[in-house]
C-alpha cells in the first residue's frame, strides 16, 4: 500500500530533502510505507548531479540548491505540483530505466485526464506537449514545450525526489536557467494551454492514474496533510 501525503502552503526545499531521506531510510528498513508526497516550493532553482554552471543564466534571481538527484537545473515554485515518489524500486524489479518510464507514463496518463497529449522525446528528459497553434520553428517542425520534469535519486533501492508538473506557475521564472540543459524549447503549463485546472484537479488525476501505471493500491483513506516549514525570509 502506498501512502499519499499533501503539504499545503510552500515547503522549504532543504526541509523536504531531509524528510525524504529519513522516510527513504525507513522504507528501506521496512518500518514505513512507500509514499507519494505532493508539495509546492517557494521559487528556487535546484541543480542535479549533471548540472552545468553555464545553464544557470541568472544565478542571483532565486536561491539555488545543489542536490544529489539526477539531472540538471530545474525550477520549482508556486503553481507547480511537485510529486516526490518514495517507492521501493528494489521490490519492483531493480530496473531503473523501467521505473523512470513508469514515471513518464504516470504523468502522461494524468495529463490525458485533461485531454492533454503528453509525449516523451529521445534525448530530452521530461514530458512535452506540441503547440500547433504557435508558429513553427525555423525548420518547419512544430513547437514543443515542456510541461513536466523528472529527476530521481535512489538510496538502498528506494527512490526519492520525483516529478514536477506545471499547473499555473509563473513561466518567466524558468528564464533564469536552461531547464534540464535543453535549449531551443520553451515551457508551458496546464493553464497556459487554456485549461482551468487546479492543483486539486491534478492531485486527483495523479492518484487515479497511479494504480493504472504502477499496479499499486493507494492507502484507502484521504491523503494525509501536514506542513513542513516554509522558506525562511
């Protein structure tokens, strides 16, 4: 059974990392259930283990947090749903590639709940949407924009960090980085696509599609709600 947790308000990034590490250790020891933890963060940039300094184009704009998750630079902030996935990949076959593909399918299935077609692209991490209403690129190819990012870390085969889906963040906040090291493509959100989707709407879609993709049953109870400290002033 997988526990679902929602933190209202804005969760401090370092406090979130510490909580995840403790929970991942408990899952590995068999003293805690797996869980999906849904949060929002204050505006910040996080740097994965493959982050390149040149991709942080505005280092003074928001706090920058080096982290041990995979991937490069990403943005977190209000209006973006971050879903931390604390799951036992060891009992799921120890296949990291398959696990990442499941995360991608999970996002795509949730987006499909709103009639949004999410897609993956070779060489481009994350989930993308095509914008046929926008002018095409110089080579005539359709505009594709990123709507969700993926970055995980494993400790004793338990995953943490996870996915982020843009519901209605300030998209200009992505301008301070080259998101995930991928240039030449923009970012979008559900609201930017013209959909009046709320954070709660997305949470429901993620929960509904979790069983479909992972074959696990969420704990048969409303999500637990708790709050860690917000970003200090």
